[in-house]
């Protein structure tokens, strides 16, 4: 996978969770709301992130998730984003995966983000409902 430089580090927490459906083959569908702190690297902005998503947890340990949200920078500018995650549960119970993210902004200063595709390595601890990730430019 052609990854470029590191764009950001993220730490966050799930703020609410609700079960949407349960099925023995299709798995458990869960709606989550979350907040996180984004620490940008280089030109990537730092700020507060909030989002929500639907996580489909399959019985064999693979998760398939779709998210969307908004990052508000320290200067008050916004970057709206959406992402799709594939992950799996490891032996330790931690969930590790990869999220592909794109988005848009109306900010002239941040307009370079409009053409950016990001790949974020994510680790989620379901016991404490916390996650961390590192985002990279996908070239």
C-alpha cells in the first residue's frame, strides 16, 4: 500500500452506543457516537473531532464499519469527513483495523484536504470504549 507521510494522531472515546440489530449470521449491528482529539502533523490541522457510525460485528471476529463526522480546528474551521473501516478482534480482545477516510472543507486555508485520501491505523479497546489511531496520506 503506497502510504505517504504521517498526518495526525488521534485519541478518543465512545460517548454512546446502541444495538441496532442482532443476527446469528449477519452479526451485531451497533450505532456509536464518539469524540476525539486530533493532533495534526505538519500542515494537517489539530482540533476536536466528533462523529458517529454503524459498526457491524460479524460472528467470526471481523468488523465492518462506516463513519462520518466533523473536525473543528483550533481556529474554528471545519473539515467534514467520512470513512470506512475493516478490522478484527485480536487474541487480547483489542480491535485493530484500517480506516480509509476522505472529506471536504469550504475553508480556503484547508482546501488542500479536499483531494486527500487518508489511511488510519486504529486500535479500539472495547472494555473501556477508547480508541487511538495514526493517519497517513494515501498516495
